[in-house]
C-alpha cells in the first residue's frame, strides 16, 4: 500500500515540511492527500516471500512450489474498479463500471436439491437413538414453521444475490477503507490449487465481522469459488437470516444462543458434520474462522478432517488467510434484532474519523491428508502446564520443565464427543499449526510499527526525526525475519500517513527553537489499548528475541537482589544452561500461536538464547585454555574412533565433548536500550497476569467463567487507574488469556455443571505463601 500523491510532479516533503515552526503544535487537521497511487517498494527493500507451507509437516506441498511458478504480478487494490476491468469502453461505461464488473464475474451456483435427505440418511444419523432426529425436526417444522436445525441445511449460494451483495460491499468498503490490497501471485496460486488438490478450505483468525466479507469479495472478484462460511454469532431476525443463508452463510440454529450451546447439542453436531461432508463432496469451498483465545472454530476443522478420513472426498487443501488492518475495526457483532440495528451496525463501521487500508495474504495451500498422515505434526504425549511449572514455582525443581504443554482445551470433550482421542489430538495439532500459519502470513502495517515504537521504545516521548530513523530500523528488522509489510512509499510519507491515523491516540508538542515536534502516547485507557492492539503482530515477529531478553532480565535481577530487590547489574557472566531454563519457563507461559507448533519448547528456548547473540545483546565468554575450541587437530581424542558392533555406542556425539558456554552483555551503549525494548514487548501480557494473580482474592468465587472474566476485567481496569500508566494491560482479551493460563496452572479449578463452567481457587493457592511464590515466578520476567 502506498501513500504517494496523485500528482506526479509534486515533490516529496522533507522532514521539516511536516511541521510548521510558526504554529505552536503540528496541526492534526492537515488533510491526507486524497489521490493515492502505487509506488516502488518501501525504500527499495526486497519483499519477502511469505505464506509458504511448513517444510517439516508438508514437504510434498512445499515441493509443488505454487508460489514460485508465477513471475511477479504485483498487488491490486480491490476498491479501484475502472473501465479497463470490463469488456466495454465509453463514457457511460466509466459511470457504471462497477455494475458491469460485478455482472461479468463468474459465479459457481449451488443448489440444495435433496441435500436434506442425503444428510439424514448418512450412517452417523442412522444408529439406534438417532432414528427419530428427523421426525422430531419435521414435527417442529410443522408446528412452528421451521425446525431447529433443518432450516440451517437450506444454506445455498444465489448468483443474483451474490452479485448484488458484492456490489454493495464494494460501495461500503470504499467508504470504510482507502485501499484493500491483495497479492496477485497468491491468487494465481489459488487458481492452480483448485485444479490440483480438490476443494479449498480457507482458515482465518477471527478479528471482526468484516473478515469473511473481505475474503468472499476477494475470491468473487477473481473468479474463484465463493466459499460457504460459518457464522459464530446468533442472528435472530428472519429476513437477515434468509439473506445470509442465500449467500452461503451457515448460521447457528435459532434455539441456541451461542456457539458453545449449539455444539453441546448432539443432534446439531452430527448434522453439521454430515453437512460439511456433503458440501465438500459437491466440490464447494469452505471458510472457517478460528479464535485464538478459546480455540472456537477448531470443531469445524475436525469435521473437515472426518470427511477426508471417511473417504467422502479424496483430498482437501487448507489455505491460511492473513488479514491486516491499518485501523483494526471494533469487535462488533452482527446485528440481531431489526432493521434499525442493521443501520446502527453499518453506521458504527463508518463512524471512524480516518480511513485506513487492508492487506489480505493467501498462504500457499497444503494438503490436509499429508499434514495429518505424515505423523510429523503431533500433540500426543504432552503434559499439563501444572505438571511442567508447579515444581519450579513451589520447589525450584527444574527437572519437570522439559516437555510440551497440553492444549486440549482447543477442542474440549464436550465438542464432538464421538470423535476418537487420536483424531481429537490430530485436530488440535492442526488447529495450532493453522493459527501460527495465519499469524505468520499477516503483513505488518505502518501504524503497527509506529505504535510499537511509541508504546514500547519511546514511552516518555520521541522527536519526529528520531521516530523516522527508528521506523527505518524496525522495518529492516521485520523484513529480515521474513515478514511482509503492508505499505510502500518514501519514509516521510509512511510516517506522516501513520501519524494521521494515530493522531487521536497521541500527544504532540513543539520544542523550540529547533522546531522538531515531540510525540508521546496519550495517558488514556482507550488510547493505550488502541496502540497496543495495533502492535500485537510485532510481538510475534520478535518473539525469540523477546523471550531471550526477558530471560536475561530475570537472571540480572537475581544477581542484583534476589528477584528485583536492587538495581540491575550488567557486568556479570550468564550461563547458557540457566538462560535456557529461564527461557523455557517463560515459553510455557506464552499463549498459543506464538511458538511454531512443529518445534519443541526446549528447541525454541535454545533459539531464544541464540537470538540474543545474533542481535548483539550477548557475547560469548571465552574461557582461556591451552587448545582453542575450534582447533580439532590439536585436541586429543577428538578424531579417534573405536571399533564396535554396538550401534548405541557409534554416535558422533561421543567424539566431541559438549562444552558449557557462558555469555556476557555486550558493551555498546545501545545494548540496554535494545534489551529493554524487547522485554517490553511481553510486559503487557506478563503484567496482566501479575495483576490477575493479585486480584484473585477480591473475587467471590466460585463464579461462572463469563462472570469471572467480567469481574476480573473490572479489577484490572481499576488497577490500571491506580497505576496511571499501563492501561494496555487491562484489555478483555488479556483477561481471557490470563484466566486460561491460571486454569492450566491449576490455580483456578473448573467445575462443569449443567448451567455452565464454574471457576474456583485451588486450596493450594489460598495460602498466601504459595500465591506469593506464583507472583514472584511471573514477575521475574516482567520489565517495568
């Protein structure tokens, strides 16, 4: 995405032109240039190839090199529809080009036919105890006009309504965004994948109600099959349900208020499994959204997996889809009541003061059968988080941390109870893999880079000239880690555009006589929460460095004063084994999606320590010895072999003795600043976890999970008001993640009852000393 002027003769403004010295402060009312055009990649940097499938779990899909077979086709703005996109020319065509373009798109129509009869005649609905399901549905349909679930099976894609909805979405998105950019090479890959690997299943992470609309509009504009999508919220109004069902949206049954309530209905679960099988057997595509916080959406991946294992379709390809926003829309749900609610919903989408852009990335499709049958992507043999960390927290024992964390809550037993345990574990592994693939495919937006620098590197304020230099530095670091960016243009244009979008969350003051303005974040909850949401993806980009930096900080605090009692000491020697253990402990506390699912936690911790050396924070401490470590010829016994028939004694590891390494902090003056910046990336989550632990005694437990989250959210906001600085640690999303972490640790105990899941404090952590040990364990990694 570019932020260049539409007038090619206009000179690019220099840094002093962004600020008028005659004014007391930079005017946020300066209008952003209305006409935007594409320019060369930002500062001439290369654009990395993102979206490649896993080389370990899907080597055959990677070997097809679908992303490499097409020369660079560039990017396209979906909102820019011109006369050249149609088959016609003339002044009238220029005025109705959007209508002609939509009418010229190819639509793959589908019909219901005898789908209902085929679904109710499947084997999973025929055993004893399931024969009366259809009779009950038909009785309810005759009594009330529509059965509980039968009406959901009438979902179909109407060509005429799809064209009308696409035209309306095009007009709506033009008012909301200035650009929706897609990579044409990735869309060409999807065209080839549809001819090679059967139906496509698009998987994205739920961010807003617009995600699915953007995916469907992109595929429709490029003559690809518009997928059937799953709606996770309840829509009660009759005509809205009818319209959505004609657009291929699979809705919740009217008797279920939430997605969780619907999935606990055994009849609904079995019928939806059969519906997915019928759609894939008919060659239809699917679109599934997965929630990172609670794993909702994983049950639909299990249904797709069941379809393949039962032989209903020979092959299915999964396509991770990453959607990035300059200004993430608010977490609004779909309208549920009346026409007035629909208008209010649309108005809330259009009420933003500034229009940002959107970047959509379609990763390389990979085979579901190859992923699941290769045996390389596994989650069996994992241990509960309580068994991994509690010996460390309570008794300082390190022998239990070398394992993998159990994440069975991604697909709880109450979802699809008929699913075998092996299939359930495979679905969890698949969900983890797709969550990481989607987040890795997202583009880093310019607003995210600027927000990250202001929030985590220059919390007390930064001059505009310094901010521009840091944007250039951070951009190079992002590209070096093989993440794409969602912008282009010159440095000044990018910074100016980002500040115009973030101006509501920033304060700006002039510093005479130089006239270089100083920027800082507004000390308000909404501003800090918005900036934190903007830069969430940067935590994934620097996750190795952030974990390693927090481990280094924790060890420095131990040396200084046993957990932070004194000032941090930098002139110390740190052992590799101790650094790895600290990194491994913190790795287990991280939420899902940050760690590659194909990598063990111990391997990730080793990479985190190595990343500290690569970025220049640590240097290896050389131990004086007679023979250098690298001189193998002079080391005695290194190149000697013994003849033996025992294969267990013929390992190459016996030829070389493993030397224990130690590190020291490098001496350049920028080292502490970089260390603190990396530590700050994880401080938001760690601080929320510490505040939650401190607030547990204020809750009247036991409480239902939803009520517990609501009350904890209130306590964290009050805690942030007392803190007066770190309001970004009080978001509802972080509260849900901390509740999940404390539940996995055994601090909160789940009690499943008929009316819901109740949470209560474990008797062990009712004791103040155990609670203090837990708080100390988490706070050792917290930089403040």
